């Protein structure tokens, strides 16, 4: 267990400096010492697809000792429409992006895999596979309205996949599959689809027709894919570090623009402008919650004024080349915490440090969550905010969400990976202790009235380093109450045109 002093030193240490000092030379490429934008190489994309083949081969060998054929389908996202001919901003499917690095809409990756199980113990099965990519090739008329796509040659160059065909050939590809071929396609295997993206309707209709005509067995690839995406490569960590850097800059801009009676929508618009001015998109709709509204964990209306002496809770994640940060700060809109606000903020800072110092490959996210609740209860009892009677129960309700989740191409990345999995080097997680003093809860636990209605969260993104310690990817964003107060109101001009000349 690291001491608190060592943890504080690591927390203030830049990720680049840590990489150069502690990482093996083969991993030092993940430091951001160069201004060149980081990216995922074609070799790494190919290794990801090969790793999937090996994982599927092992799975198939455990299920059966007979040879088998499998086709894994990863549809890219389709363009979604809010009204007739009015599209939403495009967001690529994360699994498709992970294996291809391709951002065009309406594409499909198909992995045709043959598995010959091993006849001896501790021997890998034999696998053979072909990779197919089906892409949209637009007519001249369509290009006039919507611009060109990458096309066949462009897709080959962007992905390193040689067998690239027009999207219209996908049906012919399915027609060649026999009834013994196992189809791996997740939308037909989910029981609860309420929280999932809309599936690619073109692929869904084709697979439904294939299942009806050939009675193919359908399997879900999510467990296999998430096991690969769980641990990040040095290149992925560089992308996440850059997303964290820009997210930090945007939050600083929001703090600098804050003043009493500013609206949540003004700050919402400001951080989107600052993100896009730096070439990034937003990974999710930001939470900008003033006052009592901060007790709604996923508050997204962002349309109310923030009054003097109220807090601003901002949960923001900029997205760089598909990889998303997830960062939260809570600051006083007038630049000065009240004593009760400051006390709760300091508790969160201490709890987050303790959680970060506790991270190691011998622990898992569930362990860190228990540590968060225990520490939160201890601090609240020590400050006489709650009583020792049922303190842990109170802490669970004061902070009803997990201490964190996995982070990567999705803000809630690899959802099939259990929180009981070890925190291996390369795993990236936010640590986000929160305190939400909802009025009903305060009545239940007789919390002093000066705390009623306060909602705060402190969230930073951490990577588990090769030595097992946690390194903060958001190290350029201030954490302490004094640092946050010093930033608030230093630039109250929120006109995006005026800000455009000052983008860092």
C-alpha cells in the first residue's frame, strides 16, 4: 500500500514524466512528449483482429471438439435522423472502430473464422480467418448532397484490410454461408435493449433473414470483445491522455467564465465550443448542474440560471479519435466556497486520494468501491454530518453510484467486464466519489440543515501503471478548493467569438 505522501507525489506527477522515468523503453511511446497527434497503427488494428480470432478459437474449442466455422459481424453505425433529411451528429460504433479504425458510416466488418480444436491439452487450437469490409460507395448524385466516402481504395488504406467490397455485396456474402456457420452478432442476443444504441438496421434485417432461411446459431461476441478492450495499449493511453488534456482545458475555461446568474446553457455551449475549436467532439452530453440540480446524477437539461453562492457541477468528456475522457469538477459560481461547501469538497478530495492510493493489481474495482464508501462514512462521521449508527448505509445512499467504471472508446467501456476483475496494468478508470445531500435523505439521517441540497462530485481519470500504482491522466486540471477558487471568474466574457482568438 502506498503511503499518502507518495500518493500525493504521484498525483501531481505528469503522465509524460512518469512514462519516461518508470515505464520500460518499449512502452515509453505512450508519453505525450511529441506534438504529433497520437493514433492507432494499422499493425495494432491487425493485432486486435488476430487476438479476437484466437479468443474465439479458444472459446469454440471449449464448447466442442469438432471443427467449426464462425462469422463475426461488426456493423458500423448508420446515420440517425431527428427528422426527415435532418441527421444527428454521427457517432461510430465502438466495436467496429476498435477493429478497423474506420470512421465512415454504414460499413460492415465480417470476420470469417475456421477453428480446428486441439487434440492435446495446453495446445492452442488451429485457426484460419479471412477479413471482409463492406463499405458505402456513393453515386455522383449522393456525393453532391453528402460528400464522398472513402470508397474501396480509401477503406483499404485506412484499415489495412484488403478484401473490401461495396455494401451491396453483403447479401451475397451471407448467401454463401451454410446452416452450420455460427453467426456472432450482438443485437439479437441482448435481453435488455433500452440502454443500447440503435442497431444498424440494414445489417439487422439481413441477419434476421439469414437466420430464418438457414437457421444459423447466433452468438454474442461482446464478452470476447470486451475482454480484449479491457486493457489499453500504450497508443490507446496516449489518445485518452489527449482527450483528458483537452477536457481539462475546457473545464478551466468554464470556471474562468463563471459568475453569479450565468446560465447552465452558457457553460454547456462554452465547453462544446472550446472542445470543437481544438478539433475534438464531446463523448457524451455534459452535465452542467447548478445548486440543488447537482443531486440529479445524470442531469442534462442544462437550462437554468446558477445563483450566487450556489455550486456548479460539470461532468464533461471530450472525445479524441473515438476515445473519451470523463471528468467532473464542482466549483462555487461566485469563486468562494462556503464553509460547508468547502468541507464536503475537501472530503471528496481525501476520499479520491485514498482510493487512488489503494489501486493495485491485487485489488479490483469492487474493492475500491468498498474503500470509497468506508472512507466517505468515516469522514462524514468525523465531521459530525452523520452519526456512527448506520454510517455505511448512509454513505451508500449519499453516494449511490459506483466509485468508477472502465473507460475507453465508450465512456462506460466494456460493460460485460466484471468489477471483480483485477485492476491490471493498462486498465483505465475514473474515480468519482460524490456527495448528494438530497432533502429527503437529510431528513432520514438527520443531517444538519446547512448541508441540505448540496451536490458535489470529484472525478479524475486514472491508468494502472506497470508497477501497479494509479497515475492520474487529468494531472493538468486543478483539484484543490484553493486552486479552483483562484480560477473562477478570471474571464467572464463568454462570447464564443471573443474566445476563439484565445484557444490554446
